[in-house]
């Protein structure tokens, strides 16, 4: 996953299944401004469609 931040922010990346149920918190921490790459491996998940939500707060 690639994302950019205009300023240092607390970032959460949460993974949901197609029922809207939270499956996993991929990231939950303060990150400096700039572009970032997060590796995510879904080896332990059942096959299917998943959605992720990125939230950044100051």
C-alpha cells in the first residue's frame, strides 16, 4: 500500500471483509510527513474480497 501525508499524523489502516466486519488493524501509529509504503501479506486470510480504510489525524 502506498500513501502520502502532508504532515506528521496518527495513521490507522484497518482491513474489513465484505460484511463490513473489522478483520485486522494493519497499522496504528504516528508517521512523519511524506510518502510511505506498507507491506501487507494476506497469507493468513481466507480467500475473498477485502477493503481497507486509511485514516490520518493530526
